[in-house]
């Protein structure tokens, strides 16, 4: 929880053009892995809300892993599910990550429940005053069902695995460079025991440099490689965020045709956002991030291009690293 000595610093990369198209008069804010950082998410949503609207239509997209490892997963979910109205978004998309899916499938399987708890769900159990050692799987399941919003669980279990807007594909972990893109993204959401899955993919996705349009029948698209995958899951930044330049690790557009928006919220209080807009046939993106800091941090560890005081989550309610 924030204290009187807690503040938030914002870091921004400049706008840059994307190789493909994005719907005209549309903007999207895309939030990377939250991992239970509810206070940080509240500040990020406040900053999104305060950005002047630049298009007729505004999307707000969560790339998955709202929960686990951080201190306030239940509150983070509560904030996310109400974030559309708070930020003035016309469309809210909550995509499933592997941690969200672990919880979802764990509610109906004792073995998956244990798998989820061992992978980070133990912090959620601590939030509700439980543990595997002191409570039965049935007691844990009942408490989790009571604690999480039903609409969140329904979205994770039945909602889309991904979102495509223009030439941007938004998905939690990534895609396989071989085979049909849409077929890969259409696979069942149960990821346990599956080596290549959109909720857990790392390699060869992370190292692929050939683009995602090699099977397109249009030779111009095969040449231009306009498709960009916007994802989370694998942290692009594995250290404390201390300057805007650190966010360049998220920009893989030129070499990889990717934007990576997980910057390690599972282990440190920092959260990245992509702001995409389309205008007159041109698509642009700006990556920014917010980090929680304390007043006694050294200047070297708290450099930024701007900052603001935080907002507590309660003020919004009514209106391997992975």
C-alpha cells in the first residue's frame, strides 16, 4: 500500500511510426502484465484518463496476468474490470495470461490449483488469509470464487485469446513463427502440457526476425511485414526502471516486429503501457511507463521525464520471470 513517502514517476519514449495500419480515428492504450500491483495500476489508469482524447474511439487493452506475485491481485482485478469507464474507453479488453488461466482452471481441478499456487498464486491466498497447509482445496476454491469478480473469471474462461486491430495483434505471450497465425491463436486455452501456446510462448517467438506475414498472399505485405505482435509474459526489462531510455528494450518493431510491454511488475513496482493511434492511414505508437518510488531514493535511481503524485485504488472503484 502507498505511504506518505510513496510517489510515482512517469517515463515516456517519443512517438514513432508503425510499419502497418491501424483503424483511423482510433486510439488504444495497452497495459502489460500487472501481477497484483493494484496501487501502481491505479496510478497508470489515472494517467491514461488524463491523456486528452485524440480519436473518436478509444480502446483499453490488458495483455493478461493481472494476478499473482504482487501484493494486491484481487484489487488489481477489481480495478481492471472497471477501468473502461474510468479512463473513458469505449471498449475494454481483458485478455487471458497464463497466471489468469492457472487460476481459472485451478478452480475446477485440485492438481491445477496446486500448480497455480506454486507458480505465484500463493500471494493471492495470503491476501485472503489462506494457505495450502491450513485449508482444504475446497475451502480455497470457495474463497477464491467469493473474492474474484465473476465477470473477470468469465472473461478469462470464455473471452477472446487475442485482439487484432489493423495490423497489430495483441496477445499475452506471443505466437509461433511457423504455421498459420490465426490457427495458432485459435487453439484451446488450456495451456498445461502444451509446448507452444499463445499464453506461454517464448522461443522461437522471441528471437524470430522474419516477420509475421510470410504466408500472406499479397506480395507487398510479405515484403513490408506490416504485422506487429504486442505482447507481455517475458519481461523486456529485468532491472529497476530509471530512465526513459530503459524503455527502448520494449521496442522490437524494426528487428522483430514486436512490442513487449512486460517490464517485470511481478518483481518490482513498474508497469508499461503502449499508446497506439491511427490517423489518415498512419499508425503511431508511444511507449510509456510508471514506477513507484519513495522519497529516500537516490537521484540516480529515480530519474524521469516527469512525475505525479499517486492515486489510491479506493478512489476509482465507483467511477522463470513471467
